[in-house]
C-alpha cells in the first residue's frame, strides 16, 4: 500500500458525517487543517458541524447533503465537493443504518432498505471515488465494515448481511488495485458508543446497544486518521475481535449455541419499544444515546 496521502493538508470527503464516527473523523481532520466535504442526509447537522470544523482549522468545508443510496443525489454531492475543492484525495465512507429483529419478523422492505443504504450506497460511493482516483492515479478510499462483517449475529440479519457484502466488495477492490497507486482500506470496529443503535429500526421489542468492550467514536476516528496517513488493507478496532471471529470460524456449533444468550444479555436493551423503522427511510433528529439518558 502506498503512503501518498501522508504529509500536508488533504481534501477529504466524509459520508455519514452528521453523527458518530464520521462526525469525529471530520472534527479530527479539521484540527489538522484538511479541507472537507461533509455528506449525510441531515443538512442542519452538517451545517453545525461545518461551523465547528472551520473553528478547529479546516481550510475549506463544503456541505453536500445526500442519500448515498440515491446514486444521482450522491454523484451530485461528490461533484459539488470536487467543484469547490478541485480534487478529492481521500473518501471516508461511514454512512450506514441498522435494523433489529428475528429475520422472519423484519418486514421485507426494511431488510431491503438496509441493503440499499449499506451495500448499494457503498457501491455508489466506491464507484464515483475510484473513477476519480484512477483518473488522478492517486487517492484513498476508506470503507467501514464491522466485526459483524466476519461473524453471524442473531437479531441483526439485515446489517450482518450488508456488512459481509461490504467486506466482499472491499477485498475485491483491493485485489483489483493490488499493484496500483490507489488505496482501499476497510475499518472493522467492534462495539462503538454511537447513536446508530438508538436510531436503528427494531422489530424485536427492544433496541440494541453496543456490545462490550465499547470504544468511543473519537478513538475509532483517531485510528481512522492514522490509517489515512499510513494506508493498510484492514483496520480492526476492538481487542476481542480476533478471538470472536476465530471462535465463529473454528467452533461453529459451540458459537451458535452461546451467541444468542450472549447477545441478549450484552447487546440488547431492556426498555420495551413498539416496532418501528428507525432512521432507515427518513433521517431523524439525533437521539440522546441510551447511556446518557437519566
Ligand atoms: N457504532 C458501532 O458499534 C459500529 C460498529 C461497527 C461498525 N460500525 C460502522 O461504522 C460506521 C459509522 O457508524 P456510526 O456508529 O458512527 O453510526 P451513526 O452515528 O448512526 O452514523 C451514521 C451516519 O450515516 C448517515 N446516514 C445514514 N443513512 C444514510 C443515507 N442513506 N445516506 C447518507 N447518509 C446516511 C447518518 O446521518 P443522516 O441520518 O443525517 O443521513 C449518520 O451521519 C457505519 O458504517 C457502521 O456500520 C459502527
């Protein structure tokens, strides 16, 4: 992998910038004086973030709201950022949604929408970014997979399916560019304290929560910024990730017997909620994370 993006200020487009890890990545890059293009659906949150990024030192900030599942809207957002900045050096694609429930109890359109945002959205972002990078013969695409892109987890089938697809796409893109100057990286966090869990659709009677050990979004963002400086194929973030994925691969029978009770105890809340589609079809105001509720 090349280290072409190490050094001075870069032009970085961040999707999923309105909350969680994407937002923290934008703030960390702003402190370094990078120029930013901020993409997510919520315009007001992006404008607020842009103000903070400028105060922190970002050289230029372009707000370009778009649904990444909508290729035309996404392509327009990319073109707007490119038009303002002249070139894009790095794309960090953190936008995603999740849905909870037993597979057979989740409405089909909810399962499909998670694939639309997480898989089609990733393909849209990757295609536009790589065409630009290939033209310039330099650039770095950072995709977000997950520990669950390597294991099965009950009650999260739409998200797990989508993350396996993202892992497959990322590894294929890396193989296609193995000798070239363009880098493709895959970040694989375990549990991170963000509101993705609160905003997720649920057809399970409860919301999910991050499984322990839970990392802060700033920590994952800091690791992502280091990855931008020194591109590598994969960036696992989570001390138990290797053990859990080895257990899944090597002892599938044992894994399958213990995983549902463990998930129920460690990764699901206990407050009852009625079935709802969360932020899948329409973005929502940022909720108070479960851990901060009184
Ligand atoms: N949190 C974890 O425990 C964890 C673990 C492993 C991997 N990850 C991955 O890390 C990445 C960031 O997740 P996070 O935890 O930071 O989640 P988050 O706080 O919910 O952020 C997700 C972002 O994606 C945006 N988004 C959702 N749907 C979109 C769409 N259709 N088009 C454009 N933007 C959209 C959201 O904003 P709008 O609503 O404004 O569009 C938000 O800015 C995701 O890929 C996630 O799968 C997270």
